[in-house]
């Protein structure tokens, strides 16, 4: 799968935060043929791709574990929304730095 110019967002998002906070990016989109893709980038711009899900933030280990447990391929939109919501709530409850709150978009 050829990602359409994945480093373009890296250049815009790589600007240093005035407080020195490093940013990890999660980028989702559609290929030219309409196939969805998701990729993550660390603070140095190294890309990691996944066919199912991607996590970032202060609780990635908790989120990976919960997502691997709950996610199943070919979920319908409502089931996918519920699965994502439960994964986020479970993952951030295990890390005091994560705070609370998320917005879930189903493409």
C-alpha cells in the first residue's frame, strides 16, 4: 500500500512546542483507491504502520493491550465506536497522566 506523501504532515507537526513537549502523531486517511490507512510517527518522524489500530500518548502500553483484547476485524460502525470508546476509557484509567476525554470518529 503506497501512502500518499506521509511526511508532509510530519513537517507541519514537527515544530517544537514552546514548552518542550514532544508530539507523537497518529494519521489516518484514504489511499488514492479509497483504501483506509493508519500510521503513527514518533517525535523523530519514524513511521509505524498498522492495518488495525494505532495508539499514541502517555499510556501506549495500556492502550495496546486493551485494543488487542477488544478489537475484532470487520466490526460494524456502532460496534467499532463502542469498542474504541471502551478501549480509550480502560486505557486512560490506568495512567494518571492521561487525563480524561476523547473524541471518537468512525470513518
